[in-house]
C-alpha cells in the first residue's frame, strides 16, 4: 500500500511539474506578445503641409519614405481644401499610412470667405481687430475668428464637415483651436521684444460685439467696462466654454461621418488654460497631440516627460488618447531618442513629429530604430 501511495505522489508531482512548466511558457509567451502589441500600437505621426504643385509620384515617394522609417500616420494640412485631401488620401493610404485632415480652426489666415465679414473677427481689449492687417497680434497670419459669432462658427464647422466627408480620412485634426496667445511661450518673448507679466490689452481677446453681447446675456456685465477683466472668472470661463462647445460640435459633425476628432493643443491643460484659453481635458475629443516643444519654454528635455504625464493624468477616466508632439528641428540626435522614450515612459499612446520635411537621415534612422525598442 505504501508503494502504491509513493507511486501516486511521484506521478502527481510529475504532472504538476509539467503543468507548471507549460503555464510558465504560456505566461512568457503572453508577456512577449503583450510587449510586442504595445510597441506596435505606439503610433508615430507626422505633421505635413501639402499643396497642388507636387506630383502624385513625388508624394508617393515621400509617403513611402515615412512608412519605411516607422511612421504610421500623416496629418495633412491642405488649407481645409477637401479636393486636395481627396487627391492625396488614397496615395498615402496605399503606402500604409493613416490620413488625418489637419486644419487651422479659429485662426483662419487667408480665408477668402471669412474676409468678406469683418464682424466675424476677434477684437482685443485695446480695440484692435484681427481683420485689420496692421492690428493683428504678433504676426500677420494671426487672423482669428470669433467662436461667439454664429456665422463664423457655422463657417468653421462647414470646413470641418467638408474634410470629414472625404473617404479614407481617419480624423479631422483641429489646430489653432483656441484664442490668440495672451501669454507667449517665454522662449519666444525676446523675438517680439516683449515682457508679459500680466494680461496686456493688445493680446487679450475676444472683445468683439458678438462675444460681449453673448457674455452679457449670461452674466449681465460688460467685460469692456471691467477695471481688471483678467480676474473675472466668469469672463475667463466664458471663453474656455466657447472653445469647448465649438470642439464638441465638431465632434458630432465628424462622428456623423464615422470619423474621429483630433487636435493639436498646448502642452498640458492648466498651461493651455493660462496661455490661450484652451482647457482640452474637458473636451469631447478622441485624440489630443499636445505640442510639448520644451525649448519654446526654456525648459530642459525631461520636461517632455513631465508635461506628457500631466496631460495623461488630467485625461484619466476619459476616452481621449494623448500623443506627444515633438519639435524635431531643435532636437539633437541623442535628445530625439530620449524624447521618444520620455513620451513612452510617461503614458503617451504615440509621438507626433514636426516636421519631417526638415528631418535629417540620422533622425529618420533614430525614429525607425526606436520603433523596434
């Protein structure tokens, strides 16, 4: 009887050992597959401005180069032209790239329809209109439409819909979906010989009739008569909500066409709120690509990780993906490699590069190699 029991336990231990080895192999395999899937799902994007002058074959070669160097998606700025987008989308998708329709949103430089309506444009606290060339803040292409003017808003949403209707497009990508910079990135201030330690009247928008009238109906006070409008929370929140509601309307438009909505935004929500009236963690949106251009803010390289993590935490519980935007002209080769890793380590779902036209062969090699790491 003892012999039988001993044989039973020997067999049992052998079976358990075999099962344990098999389970261990399965766990290792599952872990490898999960890591591989995670690496493959980390998306690489490129912001690209395109036009009608280049041939289809030239674009084919460029898209092929991007795909061969690890890129997954292109954000095409066609000037909100659906015809050009319709031409280029199948060329890019044939090369295996996702296409996202990149458009300037509230800032609409050279918009021939908007320029027929001076009342559509934002106005500064000092009374300067973005319609008038000599009165625009910072640069001549800052031609900001008021999200509070109903016809200006309809125009913007019509452009969104025109892009969303193009077959094969993955998302409509909103850029300049904000107000003009009430505060510039600190690294850019010397370029304009400016100090911005308070909200300056020339850079504080939107005091247009459409905006003020809409605000007064809600709050029964006129921001143009406030002694210090910068400390009036309702006035600030009104502008945050005007951008938020425009984004939310755009979301419904693109989803009606079975597309997604994405946006280029400032580095993290509190910063975007402070600088450009943009609180993107409260938007109804599928993907955000914060432009974490650390050198614009006189920050160090590890700030890319900090800002990425802050944005990811602020989006916690929401379905919005965050993909870190990187400015490649200012990144050395070692820094480019580390910047990509910082985005990965701090929760980003991908990285977007601006811009591939200026990239060196060495930078392309770094991006390609990092895809496999």
